[in-house]
C-alpha cells in the first residue's frame, strides 16, 4: 500500500517508515524543506509539505495516511495549535477529499479527557481536538495513545487496550510497530488504542 507519513523524519516516524518499508509497503515520507532525510531508509519516496500550509493534493495517491508528527515539547502554544491541532485537522480533511481508505493518528494518553491542571494540558487539548475531528470525519481510523515515550526500540512486548498504566513508559520502536500494524489490521479499525511497553 501507498502510505503517506506526516512526521516521517521524527523519532517515532523514522522508525515507522523503516518498519513499513521492510514490510513491503510503499511509504511516502512527508518532509519539510529543512527536514533531515538521512534518517529515512535509502530510496524512500519523499513529498515536500508543511503541516502549517498544506496543499490540497498532499494526499494524492495515498491508500493510508499516518499522522506521526508533533510540534515538539519546547514549542510555543501557538505552534502546538498550528501543528498538532490545525495541521492534523487539515491533513484529515485532505485525506478525506482524496478518498484515503484509513487514517492512523499518533495521539497521547490523556488526550481523551485532558486534565486542565496537567503540564501537558495545552498539548493534550490540541490532540483531543484533532482526535475528535478524525472521529467525526467519516474516515476509517485508528487512534493510538501511548503513555510517556522513551527512545528505546523495545521488544514488542506491550500492553494494548485495557490495563495500561498511565504512569508507564512506551518505547518508540514499540509505538511505531503498533502504528505499522494499524495501517491494515481490521481488529484495530475505528478504535482508540492505548499502549505501554512492558
């Protein structure tokens, strides 16, 4: 399948792009002009785009779109809104317009019911708005909500769904594996999936 990945050069997105490439899919890495594409597998197709200003045809030819982007932990609330909320919504709308069959969203634990007292309150509210927009879009979707991310690859030993410890850890390699599974596993279709690494 042709899978467009927003955030393909990020810490989770690069792992996802590799995993999809190794699984025989055709990942298309959505990159900005300033992106470091050296983290991508050799020969992977790239498509230049910016989540703050998306072209109408950005999802052209994609069977599945994965949103694995993020504005980063040190950015302003304004940039969080532009990327994590408005950028995600715009990509959902463009995916819908181009007849994409499934949209996979990398979200976060706590986005379902953001705690206004949390240090991450603004980020979680942005993710919540994007998740709700996806649910209402009519697209088939999978929303993946890991607990706090670590830089480890992990052993693919995870708790998925019920029983996740909100204070636990999720290794980026494990999260990428669940995102990769979500592109074509109908057991996850139209579900919100929480996960942590064991």
